[in-house]
C-alpha cells in the first residue's frame, strides 16, 4: 500500500506533510497524483511511515542546513 503525500511549505519557513490518500500500489498512486496534477507530492510505501523510516519535510529541510 502507498500513501499519496502532499508537501506544503509556508512563508514563515514551516513545512507540513499531508497524507491525501492511501492506495493499493505505486502505479495507482502515481496515476492519482497525475490526475490531480499534484507537482509537490509523492507516493511512499505505508511501511515507511509505520516503521519510522519516514522523514518529514521539516526533518529533511533541517538536514540540508
């Protein structure tokens, strides 16, 4: 299963990851992402969220500083 995640960064510098949907497989997730014309989004395996391997945009943003 894959999560369709949208990334939103605010003008004040804060960022958020918003799970829009959970889909059966990556191909279905990518199709929905294209259909909705989401450019700042991605498809990620649900197991990454559950197992704690997920880096939020806030964590990723701090890694590059």
